[in-house]
């Protein structure tokens, strides 16, 4: 428990699991974790400073998975995440020298940054190296593996810009 910290007024619903390692889990003020959220930084080569960190006022919906330990997952303030979203900082690639040799899976972590006031709709997958700019919206069912500019509405597999969001 010494690598898990909570700010003021953090709500953790039933059947949530927080599994931390050297890579800490830090939930700032006024966060809500709904049922069956799984936050994990536990991997054998976890790195200090590369855990899960949220800003204030984040809403993390039902059946969410955050998995890191290498690279880290970092949320800004007021991020809203709908049900069944998976955010994983790992990137895997196969190394195959020839068709007759055995393949080797090489994995490494690449951080994920999600800016302030982002809305992520249901069934989205966000992979290592994704940077989602502030005030953006990710459409349901999208797969995000790269950069999303601030004030963008993106969707699809892989996620692509659909339109700009009006700035007030």
C-alpha cells in the first residue's frame, strides 16, 4: 500500500483492484473509480515514476483496465472515461529473421498522456505512445495509438481526426 496514494474525496467502488509496484498509483482529489476498475503497475521490470497518475476530478467508468509499469499512464484533470476502456502502455513487436525461425516477441513501454477535459467513450483501446490533447473526444470503439491534437474529435481503427471541436 505504500505505493498507492489517494487525494481528498476519492471514491473506489465495489470489486475494484489496484495492484501497484515500484511504479506507483496516485489518484488526486475528487476521482471516481466505478465497479470493476483494474489499475495495475505490477510488472517485473516496473520503473519508479512510470506508474498511473490522475489529475483531479477524473471519472473512471465500469470495467476499465489500466496496465503499465513501464512508460506510465498520466491523466490530466476532469478526464471522463466510459465503460470497457483498455489503456495499456506496452508496445509489442515481433522479431522474425526468416520464415523458418521462431519469432521473438519484444515488448517495451511507451508512456500515455491524456490531457485535461478529455472524454473517452465506451470500448476504446489506447496503446503505448498515445498522447491525447486537452479538450478532445474519442469516439466509442476507437483504437488510439498515436497523437490526438487538442480540441479534436477522433474515431475509428486506427483513430483518425473526424473534426475539430469548437473553442469557446
